[in-house]
């Protein structure tokens, strides 16, 4: 069976500091991978998605970036965090050949102070 | 672009009450439709889905029917429990990306 991991689970960072969130998927090959952000009291916003190693599409221009160094690893980064980057970050995966149901990880709660 | 509009909350119910959360969508193609549930402090879990018109998705006593004529996918449960307290998201997928509604917070009181 497939599992998806995210870490850290929670993170408190000062404004202007860098960020690195990691997501890994087990039990499947060549998945589509996604990063979403959920701000307090709001819905989910797609930030990035990837259909393969090194292939990243950005949905919303901002100070975040994503990378996919390995088939089942997806990293969300920032060089300098803003207060507005606070939120709940969710990674998801889907089967490449259908791109249909997405399965979500447990999330990382980021607080920028 | 594709979008989802769902009933605003919060919704507060007593145990064994009937729950309905309305969801309508706008899409140029023929999307798959989903309901996800998020329990406090957790990620999203797939609750049910439907991939074509007139399909009914069901799970854990929840049901939703894909209505193309009314572009709707309303979520229903006949008798809710305290454990159903969560945020419910309607979503559609017409390509590789999910478009979500804003979420509806449901609280069930004993």
C-alpha cells in the first residue's frame, strides 16, 4: 500500500529565515506530486505540482519554490519567509496515468513570527 | 476556469440529525467530483468520489450523487455522530489539478 510522509509536523520560524519542507511517497512509482497551502479559516490553494523528476509547475507566483530531486520526493522551499507564509502545508500524490484521486499527507503547520 | 462553490458554515447539528452540504461546480469539461474530510489537526482524507454523471459515491454513511443537469454534488448523511465533526471540502478534477471549495465546518453535539 502507498503511504505519504511529511516533515516536520510543526515549525515556527522567524520572518526572513529560510524554509525547507519535505514530502516523500512510498509504495508507488512516478506519482504526480502536489503542494497545497491552507491558510487559517480558508480553503486549499494549489502552489506547485510535478509530473516527474525536475518537472515543476507553479500555480501562484510568490516567494516559495519547489523541487523534485527524486521520483518520490518533493521539497517546498523559501529563501526568506514572510508573515503571510504562515499556514498548513499539505503534500499530495496521485497516480500518473489517471491524475485523478489525490491522496494527502498529514501536513506541516508553519507559523512565521 | 473550473471552480467549486460549497455551502458556507459553520453547521451545528445534534447527534442523529440529517446532514446536507451543498456543492455546485463550474467546469468546461467532464470533471471527477470529490468530497474530502479534514479532522482537527490532520490532513485531508478522501471521503467519496464520482467520476461521471449520475454516479453515486458513498462511504461511512455519506452519499453524494453527480448531477450534471444541476452541476451539483451535494453531500448527505442520514444520521450524524459526534465523530463526524470535521471540515468537509468539495472538489473537482478536470485535469491533474484539484479545485477545492472553501470548506464547511460541521460540529455535531451529543
